[in-house]
């Protein structure tokens, strides 16, 4: 019985890790039982937020964290660097380590990881800030902004 339960959990995690990012509205509708999320009034273009779950590793990237202040997203923090296979360069990503609850903001500056099953490569400073020594399960939030909002600022 334990083997069956363990294999079901493993298969579920394997399917979730290989899934594409989903919009937060879809995830919220699944949690709320398909009740629509009420839209908020805004004069600015909406920010699309996607979520992705999987495994992260780290690599020795020579860049250091940079300070960032973004009024619209209410961020005043350091920003680290990551490698992602498909996200456009400059995309803002929030990486969460569910094992200890630590969170960091990152910018996509490289391509990778090229090992199957992993979704991002963190730089060494970002891995240390999240408390990751090798590989770890993570959740990421992807903030899709208009190109002039964040991606072009470096």
C-alpha cells in the first residue's frame, strides 16, 4: 500500500514538474471551485502572472545581485540572475523555496538548464539566499510586463 501511495505521489510530481506555466487566474479558479475572479479597475496595462513548479539547480555565474525599486510591483529589494529555457531575457521572476519559505526576485539573463527535469539555474548568490546547496524543489512566479516596464532596464 505504501508503495502504491508513493508511486502516485511521484507520478503526480513528475507531471506537475513537466507542465508549462499556468496563469494565476486559472490556478485561483481551480482552488475556488471555478468561481470567476473579480477584475480590478486599472488605468495601466495589466500584469500577467504565471506560475511554474519544478526543480532548480545553481551554476557559477560571475554577476552580483543588483538593487531594484519597482513602484508598480511594490518591490524594493535585490535582484538576482537566473537561466531559463524559454522565458525572454529580462523577464522578472519571483523564486520561492517552499522548504524554508525564502523568496527572491530574479531576472532572466541566460539560457539553461540543459539537464532534463530542471526549470531554472540560479546564480550562486541566489542559491545561497534561498538556502539551496545542490538541487531543490521550487515554485516560481513569472511577471509578464510590457517591454518598457522592466525588461529594458538593466
